[in-house]
C-alpha cells in the first residue's frame, strides 16, 4: 500500500499511471490530498473554498467508471485545484479575496 505522503509526492503523470495500473485508487489519492490540504492550509491559506466532499464524490465516480471497464480519461484520479477566478456551479467565486466571500 502506498502512503499518503508518497502519493502527495507523485507527479500528476505518476498518479494517473498508478490509478490505471490499479496500484492506487482514486479514493486513496483523494484522501491523501485532503489530509495534506487540511494539514497545511491553516498556515498557507491556499484554498478559499475547500471541497473535500466533492473530491471524494468525484473519486468514487472515477472508480465506478473504471470498475465498469470504461475509459476514465488520461488524468483519471489526479486531483485538481480550480483557480478561484473560474465560476463553479454551487460554489462561491471570490477571486482569491475573502473580501468577496459574502
């Protein structure tokens, strides 16, 4: 089993290859990423709107696709942070400034 620290040190291509090879699951990647975000973000303030539940849901969706034998895409299982300048349905867009939070 790969540790969360090992996963967080992988490149996107390494994560994608390990997911395709079923060496790690998208949920393992998501949980490692969430744990790292929760450990470091109180000091870094890198995320205006953390979305761990969305990350878990999307990881499970990728796992379901893989289980059905469908092509999940070349970067399946790779976590991606969305820049806060991009509008996402159901999430606030604050342009990187908490002054716009409300």
